[in-house]
């Protein structure tokens, strides 16, 4: 009986210590959940997991005889009132052959808007073999009211795909983009005392996701013969 009061007195500090420990665990789990989003994105972009594509600096020296059809899809999130579509819906490309197509975006709102695009490819297993040399994805695009812009995508399908037995059934790859309203819109606000007249945009002033200036591009003709191969 004499030990019970002592145990009761110790119970309060023990509960307090336990509450602190649980609080630390919960805070760590919350922090990890927020950190996991960019880490997961980095993992996907590095491995092609989940339909994310790869990034390359140059195309292969030669293309193979194998041909795949690459289709292009465009979606707009309901957070942004833009028109967004590919100028070509599909191209036939040899594995290892570099190809350039363009997407066009137009701001339908009555004020300047900054948008940003996410992307993926299907089937998801093709992500590790779909390489982009130039792209507008994950780069904020500012458009004035009624302004439009052509945004090039330069890509190739890695010849290593031909050596992967799991890719033997892949004859079509679909590249999809979705435009969202960017989280920060302060740069879209008009400067006090100045108009917001829109100048022409053709993609030359934009930057791709590697930070490289976008130059002029040749737009392919659907069904046109592929480039030279060796």
C-alpha cells in the first residue's frame, strides 16, 4: 500500500515524456510526408518510374529500323482557363531518331496568368526509354490575355528499348501534358502606371526544364518520312 502513492506521483512525468516522444514522431511523419513529394518526383524523373520520362543532352548517333508511334495528349486543369493542344496528334518515329513537335497554349482569361505543366507517358514501363532533349514541362509560362505560345518538345526513344524483352509489345507511346495554374501569380500582376500590352510569343523567349533557351524548331509533318539513319 505504501508504494502506490509513489507510483501515482511518477505517472504524471512519465505520461508527459511519452506525450513529447509521440509528438516528435508525429511531427517527423508529417515532415516526411511533405518531403516525400519532391523526393518521389526526383526518383521518378531519374528512373522513369510511374511514367516519368528521362532527360538527355544529345540524341543517339544512329537510329534502328524499329518504328513506334508516339501520340500526343493535352489536358487543362480546371484551375486555369487556357486552350492547350498539340499541333500534331501522332508521329511515327524510328527508335533512336530525334523528333521535334510543338504544343500551343493560349490564355483565354482577361488578365495575365502563369501556368505550369506536368507530364507522363503511357505505358508507364516506356518512361525509362522516352528521352527529352528539350521541353517546356515544369517551367512556368506567363501569357497575357489572348496571348498564345508555341512550345517545342524534342525527344527520342532510347535504342536500349529494343534489347528489353518486356518492351517487345510496345508499338505506341502516348506523351501527355496537363497545364495547371502556377501557385505564385505575383509576376503576372500588371506594373502600376504601365499597360499590360502583350507582345508576340513563339517560344524563343522561354526556357526548357534544363534551363536552356528555346530556339526555333521545325514542325514535323504527320506521316512524313523519318530522318537519315546509319
